[in-house]
């Protein structure tokens, strides 16, 4: 499992302001300092690995900034000094930190992580292409080539193309997420289920809920959610028709492991939780400032969503009879939000860790006189 995203996250949260001060002392310009620090971080992690500890990484990144200011290639927005720079003084670094104001530097994590991951993916695709050419030259069937490391075909027999994103990959390419954070990228939850994973002991109508770590997932995971919402006041139901498409790389997903999520956007923690094989209703999915609810059934139907081809479609219905939250929604007592938790499939059997992608409808809805509309329309 790759640890570098966690190391990068910890480095920026613990030493980010000091590193920026170091860069500012070398450049005397805010934009140039940003560019220099990002480039140094990228070069330290671009191979999909890096120093193991924050202290080691801090040293490596500082050395990279000095090398960049001395070398032939400076990042955009940074001019070369007339002579090689010496390491800045503590006073100069402190002045650079002061220029930041209240900025906490976590906004720098995303572009660096994204760039490093894209570089890593390109390196993998290049290696795969070289292997394909070599094997074809030897007369070996190209169909035997799969992702590096090669995923094992699932029990359902689904064919997994080279480069497919699965849960094993996402577990390694995730970083911690907290409530209210604005760090961009695909959100999800990483659930350590152990032997409680219903996929290890399947039974009809088995449903498991768990407190899962909120995480940011790989920037390579690009999924598009399309929705249509209807309300049947007489039947006491809310229905979400949805479709999911991939816009970047193939993704291995569990078609029957998609859970519809209805919440009221509460600022507190999860209350009135009602979960079924296909749905979750609660005041919120957050159970703490760093954990969210995950819901799992024991069924599985793995499929690869391929960019440019039809994705997967489905429908989720919530009933007032099953949930106090849905009753309040249908009575018009509270606005509500909708989304999906989609289980990403594993290329190996017996997984104890699951990854759910959180896909959200950006609208907030309300029911008035039995008719659903967005709060913006009200």
C-alpha cells in the first residue's frame, strides 16, 4: 500500500507554513514561492513514493527547493538567482511565514497530489505499452496483459481491462478528509470491516452499517452522477433515478452495491439512521468530524464502467414508513439532499477493507404541497 499521500498530507499540515516561508525567503515573491514549493513537492513524490517520515520529507523538500533555485530548470513564475542561494536564515523564513496570514497551506496538497498521481499513471501506461509491444513481438497474446500489478479476475468472471481502478488501488491512493474541508477531489469512505464484511459471509437481506474513515480518493477517479427526483405523497415515497458514467479510467464497481443516501444536511452527527439493502436515510452521514456512515449488503455484481461507453443506471426509493427522516421530508418540515455511496470492487477475494465513493447531487430539495423542487426554486 502506498503511504506517500499520507506523508504529504502530514507534511503540509505540520510543516507547510514553514516550508512556504523557506520558499518565500528564496524568491521574495508570493506567486514564485507557491510555484517553487509545489515543484519541489512534486519532484519529491512524482515516482509514487517518497521519504517515510515528516522530518525526512521536510529535509528532502528543502533540498529540492535549493536545487531548483540553483539548477537549470526553475518552475514557472520563478526567476533564477545570479548565484546559488544559501539556506535562508530563521528570520527570513519567519518573515515568509508571516506573509501567509491565516492560510493553512492545505490547498497546496491537491495540485501536487493530482500531478504526482497523473505522472504515476502515465508511467504505468508507458510500461504497459512497452510490455505489449515486447509480447507481441514474441507472438504472445496481448489479451494476457493486465494492470500492473495484475488484478485477479473476480469471482463473477468480469474482465478487468488494463489500468482499471479498483478498491485495492484506491485504498493506497487515499488521504484523510475532515468535515467542512474544501480540499477538492472525489470524496469517499474507507471502511475497515474485518470479518464483519457481509461479502465474506453472504446471507439474504444482510445489511451492515459501519463508521468509516472519511477520505479523499485518487484524482484519477472521475465519475459523473446524473439524477432525477420524484415524490409520491400518497404512497409516502421519495425516488431517485440515477446513472453513473466514468470520464477518465475504467472503474471496477459493484452494481448492486450502490446505496442511495438521503440526508437533511444537519450540522450535528448522524441521528434517525435507517438503512436497507439499497438505501440510507439519516440527518447526516457524519458520525464524527472525520468519520461517516458506510452501508453494505452481501450481494455482488461487479462491472467495469468504461469511459465513452454506457455506465450503470438504477433507482432508489425511500419510504416514510421506514424512516422518521423521510416522514419529515414528505411533510415539508425540512429540506433534504440526495446522493449515492457506490462500492468499488476488489480484484481480490476476501477483502476486509472496503471503499465507497460518495457521489452527491449538488441540489438541495424541499417538498411543498406534495411536489418536490429545489430550495433555489422556492
